[in-house]
């Protein structure tokens, strides 16, 4: 039900903290090829992997306790984009499999990479009173290919976290 609620504000200072944490976490994914990096909002014209945010870090609820501590429930939605000029079905399925495995891994689900089952054991620690509670994902999907055959594949991810701070 919480997903149907509307945000009541933004965690502006949390936006940068979450970007850095997700950039570090995504680049720990064991399915990345040697030397491959997932960048922040940077993609080549015909290929690469990046992640993008458009809404920022959003506050969905907040309560102040009797000691003056604010307790906020927040979300940080972002999209991983895998751009490729793949034109064969098996290549496209490979991209989708990569994104699905990345999505499973970041959500603490087991994945098999190069014949070895692995899973993310802990979420990264955030600073300034923020704690990741859960990461969820949606299904990956491809966009309409451009005339030159380049196509973006998208994986929506949402980080659900709490932010507790003294007023």
C-alpha cells in the first residue's frame, strides 16, 4: 500500500548520499565484466551502463517523537539503463538476463553468475542517520530501438530507507 502513497517532501541532503551509495553498490555487482563500470547519468552514444534519478530522495511519512527526533520513511527511485546496439535476439536476451540478475542481487535474492550462486549480504551503510531497510525492483524492459539499432534496456529500482534526525 505504501507504494500508492504520494510523497510529502524531499530529502534533499539525502539525494547525494544515496547517489554515492548506489554507485558504489552497483559497481560491486559480481556480474560486471572486468573493467566495466556502472556510471551515474553518463552513457555512450551506442553503449554502456548507467543509472539515472529523476525524482530525487522522497519523504513519504514523518513523525516527531517526544524527544524531538524526526523519523522519516523515504524512498530513492532510480533506473539502471543498459544501452546496446545488439540486433540479435540472443544478445537482447543476454542484456535482459544481466539486468534481471543485477536486480535480484541488489534485492538480496540469490543469483548464479558464472556457475556460482551468490547474493548481496548487507546493504551499504548510509551517513547522517539514514538506514536502508529494503531495495525493490520492477521488471526490466527494452525501449523502442533507434533508427541506428541502438536500444536502451531499463531496470527500475527503489531504495526504501529511514532517516532519523534531531530537530
